[in-house]
C-alpha cells in the first residue's frame, strides 16, 4: 500500500463524512451514519465493504472471533464509526487492533456525536 495515495483517499472520506454530518447532525445511531456514508460512497464511485470480518490468526490457527471492521474503503482504509459522547483510548486501541488484523495500514475513527465532525476524527497509520 502507498501511504501518500491513502492520504488523498482519507481526505475524500473525511469530506464525505462531513457532508453526512452536516445533513444529519449529531445524536443518531452509528448505523444511520454508516448507511448515509455508503450512499455518499456510491455517489462518488468509492469502492467499500461494510461489516468486514477480521479473523484472528493465533499460533498458526485461523480463528473467527467475530471481530468486524465497520467499513473498509478501497481495500486501503479501515473506518471505525462511533456515535459516542467522547472518543476513549479504548476506541483508538480498537482501531489499531483492527489495523493489525487486516491488511490495511491506515484507519479513521469517526465519531459523529460531535457538534463539529472535525473534533471527532482520529487518523492512525501502522
């Protein structure tokens, strides 16, 4: 994966997420934001997958433990969507774990339950 290319992709994703947040505002469930973000991705011809299984490989054994990334965009960027009062260190740790379990090196944690979405964005790179 090329990190400079994913920088442009993350900017596009953030722009579309801001569009969704501007129209909906804070206070809805994560699922509503996810569906509207999918609509924006479709309108902008961005390839994505929703609720992507992230199996765990442990000691040579492939385990399905039920971990799922909310979205993976263009097989490069993991999105973890939240609608919480504030982002906790646990949420950021979850994103980093999902990055390690996937083949992605870039992740965005987007908390839609903020007055301004820019206050609810965390970008992480492995």
